[in-house]
């Protein structure tokens, strides 16, 4: 069955430190891949997406993600985290019309 | 454009009652989705539709029904409400061409007691 896994439920990083959020998927072929962010009480905002081509994609707010076909992964990274990045992050995959989200990773940022 | 409009914003149901969560979009999007969001569980896909007259089950369809008689509307029906259906429900839509972003409604917070 199709699935999206975010292994880390909660991550805490210090402000200014680097960040990597993991995402693995299980699909028959390369799907469309997305990262969304949700701040408390807010809706979801698209950070970036991958469809094809360059496996390193740049998004908004200084985020980037790398697609690795051999590992079925699409990890999200940011070189230097800001306190305003504290939120919940969701990886999502789309194949055909079906769009599935991972269970989310909550990011806390220490001053 | 209003985007994706969900009604109601809040609702309390008694066990066994039925209700319809409304979702409408004015962007002429082909693809529409219903998700439920529970703490620590992310968003679970309930049903989706790739166009008028076409619907398909998602990850957690049991206890729900949908219809898509027009491009604009994608209502979600709960026939016999159960406490396990207490959740926040999000409707979303996209053009479906891959490059089009997903637009979310503001959500419906449903409590079943």
C-alpha cells in the first residue's frame, strides 16, 4: 500500500543550527513530492515541491529538499533555523489523483 | 475569488446523528480532497475526487460518504456519527496538473459526544 513516513515525531533544535527533517515514501513509481508547514491554528502552507529534474529543490523561507530515488526519501533541510520556523511540517506524496500526507514532525526551536 | 469555503466552522453532534460538511471552491479545480486531522496523526485522506462525477476512497473512508455532482462542490456526509469521528476536517482542491498548489479550506472542528 502507498505510504508516507516521517520517522521523527518531534525535533528540537537551537536557533541558528541546521535542520533536517526526514521523509520516506512507498510508491510504485516516482510520485510528486511536497513539503508543507502548519503553524498553530493555521492552515497548511506549501514550502516546496518536486516533480522531476534536479533532485535538489529550493523552497520558500530558505528551505530546500533533496529527492533520493535509491532511498525513497525526500528530506527537508535548512542551514540555519529561526525561531519563527517552529511549526509542524508535513511531507506529502501524490500519485495519480491521490495525495497522502505523513504524520508530521513538530519542530521546536530553542533560543 | 473566495478560494475553498468550508461550512460549518464548528459543530457538535450526538452519537448516531448525521450531518453534511460542505465544501465549495470557485477556482474551477478538478481535484478535491477531504482530510481529517488528529493530534500526532497528521492528515488522513478520507475521500478524493479527480472531477465531477468521480470519487474514490482514501486512507480512512469508513463512516463517510461523498458526492461530486458539480466541479465546485464536494460535500462530505457522516451518516451515523461516532466519537471516533471527532476531529478537524479539511477540504482542499487543486488543478491537478502537478504544478498547481493545493488550496485548503479553513477547516471544520467536529465533536461527537
